[in-house]
C-alpha cells in the first residue's frame, strides 16, 4: 500500500524560505511511472494545485508560485521536495503531498505552513 509522509512545515516570516519533503513507501513496479507533487488548502478555500513533477522530471506549477517555488524529486528515495522561497502570507495553508499512478491517487496527511510576522 502506498503511503506518503510529509515533513518540513512550520512558521516563517514573510520573505523567508521553507523546504517540504514527502517520502513515499509501497511504490511497486506497477507505480514506477508516476507524478508526485503538492497541493495546498487554506481555511475556507478549496484544495489547489501548487505544482507537480513526473518521474521523468517534467514540472508544472501554479501561476501563483512560479519563480518562487521549486519542485524536485529523488527517484532512488521515492521522495519529492518543495523549496519555497519569498514566502507570502497568502501562502499560508496546509500543504498536501500527492502521488498519481496507474489511475490511482494517494495523499499525505498534510503539513501546516504559516507565513506571518
């Protein structure tokens, strides 16, 4: 069974940086081609895309984070990272790790990111 475990959230001042990590376990040969990424949900809002990265390294970002956030992955560790720079208060949300493969979708438990002075 695929499980995703996030880490790295916390409180940061505006303009600061954070790095989130998400380690996937239970990745079998069936799921070797997959897309991993991050979504976020702020209070009162729907969950929205932050960005994704395929197992081949192709990335996709929401317009709101382009130029500030970078997604990367280590396929040997089945881990995806989200480097967040120039953080703004509107980036405050619960960030969820995502993995899509073989018509299945999996989600992490979420990690809180709060941007505040």
